[in-house]
């Protein structure tokens, strides 16, 4: 039997997520961590020492020319996307893996999609929570049919939009078998996070019409309901599905639960944990590169559809009314939102959100 190819990886941006990615690639024999890139010298030196890697650079270009990676991975703040997509294409990599959200505007997301499609490069976006056992269990319950006819999928988070909405809509879409979204309608409040490095309204809420008739309901931020069962604020996320025979939902930081006519009330453990989610997430990149038919569950095309829902909701706030999908180019959504959101403090759903949104 011939040995399977070892894929060379360059990781760019050695902050929190870059380190998670680099060490997950390093621990899997299907990958060789061939180089790391980071513009901040002390951070680069620290990452190099921790990973025991000597091939380092402040800029991806020359290092990639030398290394010729199969996978170009970048984990930078959300404002830095298209230039690194272009650098990834130029590197000759077959797959670009990068962090959510895919962009800060629909225009940029469309440019990214056009560029990678033209170059024939695969993309994978880090919506890796789904590998958690509690997420998998909820998907299994929904797929078993024990909820009856699913009519509603939902997701909400205490954290603000640009951090979390694409995670939520990705898992809602998964729970709804990736039915196409046809239109969205949303509303938003609060200017406090517009200048954040994940620029967002303090609260956004909206509805999604899926082509199979299922209703999606999504909320992010200060007004989203609290989940008192979860202590860790960033993990106060709940994603689930309701049907004619029951419901099933996952709590990012607190397991899963379901009530169905067939099985009664059932629940189980599980908590978001990078150490558990990153290994299968990177393994699935090798699996996809080995076999075209084994498309990565976090592929860029699915992420693009989640971006359409997310930015469609913002367009709905700005333009009012329903917004039909798919989205074409338009005014950059977050800037447009900044022009129209009233200067009124957001109203909270719970005191647990006070510190983050009202200081
Ligand atoms: N998937 C998840 O669960 C998850 C969790 C946290 C953060 N994120 C996302 O990951 C991304 C990065 O977040 P983080 O927490 O690792 O941030 P971070 O600030 O810890 O790291 C970002 C790194 O990128 C570097 N950088 C900035 N500009 C660069 C450039 N032009 N070229 C190369 N490197 C550059 C910075 O110096 C920094 O070291 C964000 O988009 C964030 O939303 C995802």
C-alpha cells in the first residue's frame, strides 16, 4: 500500500487561533507544519519556540515561495481577509483554511468566492464547534426523525454578531439539511460595538425563510436571552430545532437536551473544547484533499451562504423589510448600519450582559 501524501501547511497570524491551528496540524502525521508567519516579532519568536519550528517570517510571500504549501491557513483579525486569500492563491496551495467570519461585507465575500473559484482552490472556514459531541448528538436526534416534521431552527448568543452569527447560522443550516435560505428580515440596536475589531450592532435579531418552509430565528448580543445554565459568557449559545414531535438543542458550554414524544426528556454532556474540535477539523482537510467527493463540512461555499444570511439581516435593518437571497454586491453593510442606527443605549435581556454592553 502506498503511503498517503503528507500535506505541507503554512499558518499565518500566530495569535490564539493561529496557535490552535498550528499545533493541531503539527500533531497530525498527515500534515507537515512547514512555516509560520506573524508580523509582530515577539509573538513570532514565542510561537516559534513553543512549536519548535525554525521556518518563520513576518510576511507570507517569500516564505511560501520557498515552502510551496499545499495548505495556506490564516487566522487574522476579521478586517484582514482578501489580501491573504490572494496571498494563499499566489502560494499555489490547493486549500486555503481561514477563520470566520469570511469577510466584513458581502462585497468582500463575493470577491473572495470569485477569486478562489477562478483559481480552483478549496476553502475551509473555521466553524469547528460542530465537531463537539453535544452538537453531533443534536444533529443525530434531528436526523433520526424523532422530532417529527421540523418547522423551526434557532440559534442565539450573548456574544455580538461578527463574533458569533456565522457560527449560529452554519449550525442552524446543518440542522436543516442545508436547505437554501430564500429571504431574511432583521432588526438591530445599540452602537457600542460598531468600532470593535469584530464590528457589530450590540444586538441583532432576525428571521430566515428556508426553501423547505422551515423558519429560522437568530439573535446575537445584548438582547438575546440569557442561558443561566451556562457560566462562561462567551459560551452562552443555544442552537436547536423544533418539530411536531419535540425539540433538540445544543448549549455551546453546557451539553445537549431534547424532549421528544418517542424518548421523553433526555440530555447529555458536552462543552466547547478546542483540543477536541481541532483534530477532526484539520483531519477533514486531508480527507477532502485525498478525495474530491469527501467535501469538508466547513467548506467555504456553505460559509458563503451563512454570510449571505448574516449580511442580508443587516441590509434588512438598513433598507427595512424582507431581503431576498442570494445577495449581490451592495453598500458595505456594517458601515451602512452605522449611518442609520439611533444613538440609544441597547436594552438588555439580562444583567449578565451589562458589563460587556453598557460598561
Ligand atoms: N472559530 C473559533 O472558534 C474562533 C474563536 C476565536 C476567534 N476566532 C476568529 O479567529 C480570528 C483571529 O482571532 P484570534 O483570537 O486568534 O486573534 P489574535 O489577535 O489572538 O491573533 C491574530 C493574529 O493575526 C496577526 N496579524 C494581524 N495582521 C496580520 C497580517 N496582515 N498578516 C499576518 N498576521 C497578521 C496579529 O498580529 C495576531 O497575532 C478572528 O477572525 C476571530 O473571529 C474564531
